[in-house]
């Protein structure tokens, strides 16, 4: 459905706001999609204008991966990124963490009445740019509008589809005692960057979110090992941070994990911000890092491959998988003691004294 | 981080650990209580206990302000939010503390209470200024560390003639709690305290100074070493305590001299005594009623006292019977001695006060140290299997 541009007044993107008409499925909705979404996300599947995207079956066999992720970050814009690119990266990474090549994205927007079109354009442009850069187009989408007060500006849900090559078997349950735990770079950057912009906290910092699509890093990692089965588990430590993600893996694989605190990279700025706010970087969210658990014989090659990639320059070997019926994640502290690194409990709230 | 990393140096820690091991008399046991949750957290998080010889034992004290807050006080705050419809400003740690009717401030928020997390008392005052049409109550908790900021905002609110701001004052005092532990029923029954000395408060002592501890060090003959909250501070304090015990001394020593003086912060003390006064008695979770252990708002500032403003009465609520928090807070039992530890009572669903905040003895042991219990449990099971 397209509207003759010459006969209607174009969207006032600079001053306009979302109103209920934009969600009513009529002319206003078509205009919003035609003038704001199509140019930003531009690709032939979306341009077909149908309710879904008609896609060719992937060649060469393998298995399909599908993943979905809702994005509700507040504030919408933060140092190093925004909700738009985050919505692309988050889902691309979920697909990639199963060893898949991500192929397509779908995006669903829940817009709150009164939301400025200028901000919406920034977010959709950012989503489009991130998708283009990753080579994973947004091939279908949806927009809905809710009344003022029923949403928080914009929520974006994205779904991704990808293909896992034959021979790759990556899953959270694959870790075995003796495997090596690799981390692609410093932790806590995203969470601290977002927190620094919260109205109640606002502190000045140079920290930027690490938000990035990690599928090329995964491809480089898989290419570095002789047998793809040597890459056992991949996961991006988002909400709950490194600690929670490792606990998930320990649980799924029925193993323990022993970390070396001294090997876990944390930027000094992130460390200082966490110290001030009473947070532990192990539990702070990341959006551009991955944990790779690999067979011991493949560890050196895998680490070298990560470090050779733009997104893995700070990669470190941070620990190993051990046999442990209690499935504890433990850490040798820099101080010389040993402790449990537990699941994140509740929301990470700052301590007061 | 300058001035922080130096106090987390693993190499130095090993040296101090070796010194403690060399000086500790192998024929006796040493039990020291770290009063503050900040120390408990540091000990657990950095694994300090692993660096101590087996006969030097740390007992976690009641110095976690969230843990000692009784259910009845949380109930008052929840009622203010749900029934009086105020904006309730609170520190983040209190949000998850279990209260009556399976509620907590977090759950009261989910039921529509306007409960907002603030980082400081001053933030609560800002909320009051921004919402002149609403009643705003600051739920003030904590030891002497957080008391001066509360007193300051009450004074500022009076100077600014704010009419929509008040404080639910639940500030408690450290020295009466330590005295209470030393004079607990177990002490009368056993005739002795199972404690050989105290690692004294860090931030609290910056405000009150080291002077207030001198009285009980002398009258109860228990050494006190005031220590900072970094792991090396704690190690150094333990080393000094071992020496005092070996020498038969019981005095106050100050390891945290970079921040603590004998007199403390006189300005802060003056503001506190201008605005607040002693309560005759106050209920502590786990310790019960402790005389002269808390502060209330003076008559001159009555309009900023939420208890007076909303006519609140205090309704004590008993702790769960199976909960051993009282004995754990007094240093008589360890978290793993409690029947419900780690089964019914976990950080996700805390029953007792010590499981509530990460600074609580049970939560710290659960989150950071419970692996130490496990080989023991496994060995016992194996023995049972053999039998």
C-alpha cells in the first residue's frame, strides 16, 4: 500500500509526534511506514509491502536458528548506542551464539502516543544502519501505538533467523570438565554507560556501551579451530552479566567453573563507577562481548582468533570448567582467597554503607 | 583505582596472613566479631577467611542496617505508601526486606505504592520540592554513617519551610548494640562471651570517633580494632587483635587512622544532636528491644516527623520461630547451624534478617562461602551410605 506523496502533506518529522492515528492502520500509519520506516530499513523483501517476507530456503543444509528479544532500555539514547542499534545487535547475537550465520530480522515497534517523530527517526535509522552494517536486513515489521502513559516511549521487539552450518554443535549443555573459558573483552561497559545517563544517577563518564553484532567474531572463532565441535558453548553475557551467564552454563552442563579474577578484564573507569555505585562488574550487562567455552586443545587458536578480530582485541582466558556436582561457579580472587560467584539475586541494587 | 587497589593487594595479604599464622597460639582458638556488614562483605567477597589460620575464626555481627530493621518498621513504611498515598523515598537495600502479609516495599510498589529508590537523603528532599502537591516521606535507616545526612535534610526542610516533607526516622546506634551483644542471655548463661575481640566499625567511627568504644573495651575486657572496609584493613586489624589477645591487653586501636580520629566528625555530631534525640528503647530485628539504641526527631522539628505527622503507632511483629538470626547476630551460632538456612531461607526468599542484604551474615555466607560447607555435607552423606 502506498500513498501518492504529492497529494498529502509529508510527515513533520522535526516537530511531529506519534498520535493514535499512526496505529490505526489507515493513511497515517501507511504514511509513517512509507516515509520513516521504509527509507531507513530499505531492502527488497520489505519493499514487497506484504504482511510477511517471502524468503528463499537457505542452501547447503544445516539447521535453522530462530531467536527473539524484547528491548526496553531506558534511557533510549546512551553513550555508544541507542535502542535502535541495540535491537539489531541483541537478536543477531542471540542467533550467532548458537554458531549460526544470521540471515534476517523482523522488528515490532510499540510506540507511545506523544513520542517525538524526530527521536523515532533516529532510532529507526540506527536500527537500519546496524542491520546494514551486519548484513542482516529487517525484512518484515509491525508498528502499534498505545495511549500516553501505557508505554515508555518506544519498545522494540526483534526476531532473527539464521543457519547453523553442518558440523557445528554449540549449546549451553556442552561444557565438559577440562574445557577452557574465554571472554572476548572487558565487562560492564554497557551497563555502566546506560546507568550514567539515568536521571537519578547522572554522572560524567567517558564510558561507551560496547553494543555490537558479534556474528563475524563467532565466524572467525569457528574458522580457527580444526574441528568445529571444539567450540562447545557460546553466549553473550547481557542481563545479569558474566556471573549470571556462567551460572546458567554451569547449570545446563552440570559442571563447575573456576575463574581467575586477575584475568577478567574490567576498564578502570567501569571499575571506579561500580565502586562508587556499589555494583559488582561481574553482574553488569554487556551487549558486545561473548563467552566461549572451548576444548583445551583448541584454546590457544581460539584465543588468537578472537584477539585478531576488531571486536575481540581484549580477549582473555579467564578460567576453566571443572567437575562439580554442586555446579558452583567459583573464583580465585586477586586477593588470594576463593569464593562463590553466585547468580544475580533480584535486581542489582546499590549498597548503602 | 588509586587509594583503593593498594588495600586489595594479594601479595601483602599473604604476608599479613603468614604473620597472623606465626603469631597465633596454636593451642587456643581466637574468635573475633566484625561488627559491620561492610567488613562481612569484604571478608566474604575477597575470601579473607581463606588466608587465616584455622584457629582464627571470624563471627559476623549485626552491623548491617537493613538486617536489623524490624518487620514492624517496614510495615509502617508500606502503610504510608499504600494507605496514606505518600511518595515514599528509600535506599535500595530496604526494597526487598520481607514484611507482614508477604509484602515488601518492592511488592508494595507493584501494588501501586509510589515507592522511589534514592541514593541520598538529599535526593528525597529534591523529590519533595518537585512534588509540592504530594506528601513525601523519607524512610531513614542506617547507623551513625547515614544519620548526619538525614539530620541535615530535616534542618534544610525547616529552613525552606517545606510543608510536604517528613522523615520516618529509624536510625540506630552502634555502641549500644555491641554492649547488648556482650550482655546477651548467652553471656549470663555461659558466664562468658564466645568472642575474644571486635573489628570495630569503619564509616561509623569516622562520624563518632574511636572514643565511644573505650568504655566497653575496658569494662568487658575485649579488644577493639577499628578497621577500614578494604580487605587489607580487615587483615591488619585481625593481626592487631591477635597480638592484643596474646599480650592480655584490651584496648581500642585504630587501624583506620587515615579517616578516623578519637573525637570523630564534630560538625556532623552537632547537626545530629540538634535535630535528633535518643529513643528510650528500639526494637532490633534479631536482637529484640535494645535500650537507648536509636534516634528520633526532636520536638522542635516535630512537623518533619512522619510518626507524629501521620499518627503512626509501632506494632512489633515476631520473627519466624525457626529463624536463628538472633543467635547468629550475637555470634553464638553460624549461618549453617540454622535449620532453614539455604533451604527455606535464601537470598531470593529471605525469612530472617541476616539473609536480606548482601551484608548480612547469612546472605554473605550463602552468596560467597557456601561451597565450604559442601564437601563436609558430601562426606557425611558418603559416611551414611557406607553405614
